[in-house]
C-alpha cells in the first residue's frame, strides 16, 4: 500500500462457502482467505463488502473479523445463483451490482478480492475490473508460507501503463500494428503516420463501422484489407473478408447481391442466393464507393448495421449476420446528403470513425519509400529484380515530388509507372530514357478530360465504356449532358425528343429516356444532375 494514499480502503469479495465457513475452535488452525485480509499491519481495511449466498453462514467470520479489526465495517449482501457456474447469470448479477453501487474513487480506494468464489465468478470479477465497472485494483490472498507462517497478499493494478516494461512492450506492439497498416513502408509524413496510429487504435478496440474517404487511388481498398488482417490478428474478426465496389451494383441486382434472394423472388431467380452481408458474418464487409448505392439499398443497409439482421429479397424471415463494416468513398457524402442522393441517417451511422486518406501529392516525402515498395512488389510478382540507375532515380524523384505533378490517380499511377519502367528496363536497370518516356506518358494521361467524357467514366465501368462504338459513345455522352442539366427525366425527355413527340398521339418521354439509359446499364436517377 502506498503510504501517501490516505483514502479509506474498501474490499469487495465473495464469502468462501468452503474455506471461509469453518466454525469451532479448529477454525483458527485453518487459513480463511477473507479473514486473512485483516491480518496484515500494512493493509488496513475500513469496509468489507461481502457477497454471501446465505448471510447466516457468515456470522462467525464476521465476528472474528470484527474482533481482529474493530475498525473494519463488514456489510453482507445476499447473493444467490441458480447455478454459480453459469457465466451469463454470474456476470449479469455482478454487473448489476457494479452499476448500482455508489463508487467514489476520489474519496475511497477499492480492492476486488479474487481468491474466493467459483472460477466463473473470479473471471467475471476480473473482466468487470479490467473494464472499470469496478474502479478498483485486484487483491489476491494466499495461505501462510515460509518461516513467518503469515498469510500473504498481493495487489494487482490493471492499469498496465504504470508498468514500464509492459508499457514498452505495448508500444512496440502498437508500432508493429501501425506498421502493418502501412505494409511495412517507412513513411515519413508525420500527419499520415499519426493517422495510421489512430486507425490502428480504432481497429483493435472497436467493432463500429469505419469510413475511409479520399481521392481515387489513395489506397482505401488496400488499407481496408490490412485493417481486416489486423482485426483478425487481434481476434476481433474471422478470416472472412468480403468486398464489393458499389458502383458495379445496378438496379434489382444490387439488392440481391447485397442481401441475397430466395428462389422465385423475381424473374431469373432460379435458386436461393446468399448475399454479401450474409457471407461476411463474423468477418469484415468492405463496401467501396458506398456513395454509389441507391437510396433503397442504403435504407436496408442502415437497418442491417443497426440490427445485425436483414430480409433477403423474396424471403419471409430475416437473416442474422454479425459483420463489421468498412466503407470507402471518393465522394463528398455531406454534399450528397444535401442533394438527396445519400441518406443522412446512414451517414451519421458510418461517420463515427471517418478517416480521410491524403492524395499522393500531399505526401511528397513518402514518395521515395513508396517507389522502393513498388519495386519490391514488381520483383515479387515477376521474379525479376529491377533497380534505378543513380541518375534515373534522381530524375524520377524530382519529377514525382514536384508540386506541379498531378498524380491524378495517386498510387495507382505510381504503381503503374514503376511497373511499366521495370518491364521496359534493359539489364535489370531503369535508365534515364525509361524515366523520360514515362514522364511524357504520365503527363499525357493527366490531360484534362472533357466534362461529358468524365460523366461517362463515372457512370460506366471501364469495360463497358471500352465496348461502346464511337457513335454510341458520343450519343450517350450528349444524352447524359442533357440529363445533368435537367430536373427530371420528363424534362430531359422533352428536350431530347422535342421533334418526334409532336408526331406522337401519346407521349411518355420519361419512360422512353429511362429505357434508353437502361440499355447501357445506367441508373436513370444517377444520370440526373
């Protein structure tokens, strides 16, 4: 006990129905754990809170404690279980006691006696103390040993940060975990390193959703996979990792892909399908580009996050899935909420832990270690190690770190550049010519894209866009430009079909436009600006 701590000492513990219970003269020949607490000159107990299944059995123990330590007040609490080995029952009862007890750590010092009670009770007491429901230290007593034949006791403080050697080990483990989030890259940007340290703390102590924001190519998908690996290593998630780019989910298939369906739920549903949320049970679900989900899917996702259950399409009964969500987006979801494209309640639910990954150009000091990482990646993938010449390395790094270098697609561009130069390198060495050619190639690829082309790229996957004839591509781009300037499909249709609609007896411009857009797999709602 600290001599400087003058607070009254309160001990909480179980009456030991076997070791504490002996009566008669021979009881003095036996070691009684609870009685032994007051046998120490350096441990003065002001109050003993004793949980007893039958207080009448503790009367002799109370008398002996009062005689040995008159200053110790003993209070008995009837505490009976149907099954003292039933973990939920024991934990629930102790948890209720902890919540109702008038703890005052500023005025009193609390010790939780671990020696008595069943093993289940001892585990529960440890957990409740470790989580600070009992704002206490642990007290362990032992029978007499050695020449003194005096009983022993030990006080254990679960604030492990007070133990230098343990604190140092924790710090080393924390640095290793944060390093795993960076794939072992020795990043130098202080803000980025602080961000990774914060994500590491959240990932290893919380099951709440995590939202990763930032520009395309900033590394959201890779980071999500590393967060899952970290959670798995800490026992917070299984090996299951399910990921999907929400921009690829369209129409009725989006609901089915995410939540599953039952046979016959719609045309083409020839068998039951297990959705991604069900597959992610006990593991991690990564929804990249979550801002691309439709409002109906957003509503069901919110319910699934909050209730851990959802109803597949065409099913009568809900399905349970205890998944952890990581979401990614390069969109401004707050602006999307204002525009009615994203649910405010869903954003509030996934925004508890939101982390923005910076663009590559915001971390110029980290480009060099990432170049080395990409060289190692190429070597692992190809079995061929490639290095820069000294002059070529200096040339490329000067270009890569220059403030005017765009890095429009961030690490995707960097990785692609290293791959191309490594492939073209002669004799395993990237020379100045390869660097000069790559710089020209990158600058050409970063030439501003026309607005209508940008709109096409946003609404169509690359493989669909590449399959369009030039005629369809230009026509679709013009249609989308009109839609972006219109308040509704009907308004856009009136502009696009202003001549032909005059020759028709009945017009449904919105339906006509909707069918045209769906031919290309474009959600009409997303086409409107």
